[in-house]
C-alpha cells in the first residue's frame, strides 16, 4: 500500500517535471522560423562527408535539380567522398588561393556564418547615399589598429571588387592628375613584380597611362627627366618573393601606390605602421576569402579618393552589399580576440610549411630559395621569421634555362618567373605555399623526389 | 482503491506520453546547431518594428558595438520606429532603386533566405577553373526560357559586377576588334539614352574607343563613312522613356550591344524572343536587388566573349561567390513557379502606379507623359499596357525652360532630361516609378499639388 502511494507520488512528480521541461523548452530555446530552410540547407551541405579531402557547397552542381550537393574534391583526390587518392597526380602550386585559412573558418562555423534575408539591402545605396557599409569601414579601421600595420587616421576608405579593381582605380585616378597632357603617365614597378599591374594597364589601354616596366631600368634611362609623370607601385611584402620593399623613385613628378595585400602577420613581421598616401589591402590575404572579391584602399588625398570613387562607381557602382555583409562578419571574428587566434594559426601553418621546404632545399645546389632575415614583429611582440606566401625558387644550373619547365617536367605547376618581369626571371619559378594542406602535402611529395634526385645528378657530373 | 489504481495507471500513461513526445520532438524537428547564431541574428533584425516605413538590417549602424540594428526609415519618415511622417518633405524620384519588389521578398522570406558559411567558396575559382557558378548559369537559362525574352542556345554567359561592368567590358571587347588602328571605334546611342554609356567611355578614356553621341546625328553626318568602326548601344525598353528600340545603324562596320536590363514583363510586354549577338541583363531589374551588383551577358561570338571575360578578369577576377550564391537562390524562387507570382505582383504594382499617374496628368496641358500603345505579351498571353519604370515627363510650356528645375521647385527631385542626351531634352525630366511604395505615395501627393495647380495657371493666362 505504502509502496503504491510512493509510486503514485513519484509518477505525479515525473509528470510535473516533464510538463515543466516541455514548457520551458518551448519558451526559452530559440524557435527557428523563416530562417529554417536556409539554415537546414547549410547544415546539410556542411554535413556531407568528403573524407577531409574536399567539401560540399550549398550551390554545388545539381542542387537546382534537388540533389544533395556533391563533394568537390581537392586536387589529386577523387571519388564520391574524395577518399580516393590519384597516384602520380600533377600538383598545382600556381595560384595564390589562400585556402590555408579554411580550417580556421570551419572551426569557427558558428561565429562566422551569415544569414542573408531575401530583402537584404536591395537599394543601390546605403542610408546616407554611400556605396559603403559604415560598420564594415569601422571594423577595417579596428583591424589595422589591432595589427598595427597601417595608419587609418585622416584616411578615406574606399571599397573595391577585390584590390584588383582598386589597383586599376588607383592607377587611373593618379594618371588623371597628370599635368603634362601630351604624354601619358608611366606606370612602373620593381622586377620581379605582380603581373596584373602590367596586364591591366596594357589591356585597359587608357590614353593617359602607359606601363613602362622596371623602376631601376627607368631610373637609369634618359627618359627619367623629372618631368614625365610617373606612378610607382610598391608591393610589400613583394609578390612573388616576399621581400619588404620601399619606393625606388622620388621627385615631384612621382606618385606611389602601395600594394599591401600581403602585409599581415602570417607572411611577414609587422615592422612598422605604414603611413602612405595610397595603400591597398585585400580580404583574400587576411581572411582567405579570395572568392569574395573584396578589397579596400586607404587614401590620404581627398581629390585622389574622389577620382578613385568615380572609377569604382562607373565600373561597378560599388561592391555587392551581400559581400560587404559577409566581410563584416568575417572581420568581426578576426578582431574579436585581437586577431590572436587567426594570426597564430595562419603563421604557425606557414612556419611549418617553410620548415619542411627549407629542409628539402637545404642540400640542393641546383635549386635555391629566397632568404629573408628575421625581424622584430610588433604584432607578435617578438623576432619572427619571414614566412612568405610563395617560394621564389631559383634554378641555379645554367642548363636549366627555363625553371618553370624544369618543375613542370617533375609534375609541379608553379608560376613562370618571366611573368613577373624581365629576362633573368626565367631562372625563377613561384610556388604557392598558401593553398590547401592537401596541395602542400602533394607539393612536398614531388619536391622530395625532384630536389634530392637532381642534387645527386649534380654530384655525378 | 479502484480509483487510486486508475489514477496510477493514468499517471503512468501520461509519463509515457511525455517521454515519447520529448523523444520524438528531439529527433524529428530539425535541431539547429552552428547556424543558430546567424539565424537568430537575422530573425532579430527582421523583427524590429519600423512601422511599415523602414527596415532594420543585420549590418545596421551600431551592430559592431553590440546594439540591436536600428530602423532605417524610408524617405520622409523618421523616429526610432519610423512612425513620424515628415511634413513638407521633398520627394526623391531620381534613382531607379527597384524597391517596388521588396514586399515580394519579405513575403517569401523562407524561400529566399541564404545562409553563407564562413568557409563558403574561399577559392578564386570554382571547380573546373571558372569564375562562374554553373548552377547560377543554369537558372539564368531557365529564366529566359520561362519568360521567353531571349534565346540562350549557343550563347556564352558571362557574369559581371552589375551590368555596369559588362557594359564597359562589351564596349571594350568590341573596340578591340577594330581593324582600322588609326582611329578609335565610335560608341553611339539614340537620344534620349542612359547617361552611363557616355560617362564610362569618357572616364575610362581608352585609346580605342570614343563616345560619339546620338546615332541619328551620326547617320546624317559626313563621318558616317562605312569605314569607321561603330558600336551602337540599343536599350530596349529604353531608359528613360520605356520605348521599344531597334538598332539604327547598319553595315559591316557596325557592332551592336543590346541593353535589355528592362526587358521583363513588369515593364513592357514580351513581344518576341530576342536573338542578338551581345545582350546584357541585370539582377537589379528582375529581382530588384540593385545592391547586389550582379548582371550577365549573353554572347554569341566566342572571340568577343573571351575578350569580355578577359576584361572582367583583369577588372575584378569575376563576381563575388557570395553574391553568386545569393543570386542563385533568388532566381530559384523566381523560376520556381514559372515567374507567375513575382511578375504578376510587379506588373500589377506598376500598373496601379501608372493608372494613378495617368489620372493626375490627364487634365494637364503643361505636362505630358510618354504614351506607348499596348501590345500582346507572350509571357502573360494577353495584350498588356506598357508600364515603364520611369515617367518621362515633358514640360510643354515654353517658359518652363528647365523641366527638372520646375519639378525641383515643387520639391520633386527627378533626373534631369539633359543627362540623357542633347539639348531639347531639357524640356524633360525622368521620374522613377519603381521605388518603394512610400516614395511613390509621396510623389503622388506632390504631383497632385503641382499638376492641377499649374493647369489652373494656364487657364488664367
């Protein structure tokens, strides 16, 4: 009898507990509504297993037909779940795809996700008439402050569809201030330089701008008359070789564009707060989102800023608002802990890659890597090695007349040195070190065959 | 005793029911995980009440400091929740902000939302090496098929950061095929034309392209020598006047760009399936997402396509992958029901606006509106009125030498007719009819004052 009573009491209490649980659960947890579908779709895609050698995206092939997004496998992996390694597979070490940061974002899935509503900022302009998200501008200023790599006070910030667009905008804007109307402004850079500088100027073919080539050659030439308007692009750290650079040309006829795409603690010690007239940065090399096509310029002179703004307006009416929203969220994550986690993660990743690389090349007499002395990094607050995004490999042997082809023969596709400037650069090839871990591992595999094998070759001769 | 037994049994059964409920509830409803934060944030912003006269966006001012996003009020509304109407407020009827479609997207919040993961397509390129989402390309072909406004078979599709970028790319690409290297290709359009054509060509100032102005003037001029390379831009329906247009120039030296931004059932009957060499479309005027900066080109000739692609590559390395994902989702909603709902909604909205407008202007001798005869629409399968995006208002009185200023004095900011071409256009002003309902309502309010008032004025003279 007593037992039954106890049992009944227990049962009633349990019922009460269940009731409270259900009530609380329904009222305190967030109950998803119109965001359901999109969230579920994203979770579904993210949960597709690609064996760690690929990923599925919500906009993958076949989703329009209602299919689950398929795995898109890393190079040299195949199969439905990317579990099959392709043997004897050539390696892609060409483009500067910054996938080395992808694991960071996967680890911070919750913080970095963005839900875009179907009516997100449909207008051409933000409130107030600008093409620029004020919050994104704010987080960019904060980022530079946190890293200590650029002065943003008294600077206008302009957004572009990648720093690619801003490069063209900057060169064009500066060429418009050319007083001598008879002769176009000359665009120059120091060899080896990023090929886009030349390609843009030559393809867009403005009456006011002409690509002239190497700064040093110009300095020595007779045409360097202190009269011709000159625009020098300074890339620091430099693409391809990762070296810190300063302007070579000077004078009242010289204007300078500083391309600081790589000026982040991953790639080089932050030695000082840059304070230039016109500098360019890119989301691609700070968060790794090359595909989002977002860059920004810090511009001192209002006149130049206005001309660049006009360029961006006439070229694309500013940058996609969806992309600005995404950029805001990503940079919010970066600055959230003062860059602590992402910069450590990225730097350590590249440091390990450089250690592996240096080891492979250390015994070689046939190939050499660039070396840059460590410097004190104001961000990490200690002396740090340079860990550039690219290996700038020199073929030392005279018979290796085309370094790029030498590597191609060993199934490694880098970027041909001659793309970066003049003749002697044919002795160089650029290997990208910032790609996905799989790419790097495959590169190492092939380099381990090529480099020692050929070193032995030298010994035999 | 019996009662107690019954009670116990009941209690136990209830326990079981609760247990099953909780288990089922946890296993069958979708349980949100890493998408939680983003989804909640979006729902929060969407739930901010702005009295139907504004909206809050997730990236609104102050969100970085942890504030709830504020209401961004429509023109002439103010206050924390946009509930205060500003009396005597000037009206903005200038830009072609396609906010008339915003209510459609709010109504389809669930279908149209997109969740972007922090690692979404970080790479420069899609699998296969292109800058273009294959699914987005597919949905665009489907869209044209559904609407019947353009042949897409045997056409290359190129994406741009708005049709703005593609316009520049197209003009540049066609100018490169100019055989007579001594003289630049001439860019022409029929007055009245969209100002950007002129502004782009003049600002970018390529050695190979020169804006020449009106096609008819050119046709009559001596320089029309069948030798000079000519590029004609045909805008149909035309911006500003909404009329259907055909190419004016012909000959072996003539190339044509068809700007079909407004060639959708909202604005004009779909009279035929266009089948041109090079035509341009814009997300802005089909879904209303001007802010997303997305457009596409249909290109017949591979050579021209390759040159345009090179332009877009050198200018911005393609279009943001985030934006492509968003565009895919939006167009998926559009074609989901064959365009049924969005085109009906958009057309009916504009039809009502035109009815209101026609009524106001019907008695006026001072101002007149463009008139275009109804035509059979292949999409709606019936004869339909033209409902252009802009009213192209003519000031008929001689003393109204500047039509734009006449409207400005009545607190209506339109777009000055002279922006669209030559001198007589000063007698015109363009009023945008595709903006938010609030903008239109305010426009109507002020027009109701201006138009009849001045009609009386005429009677008195």
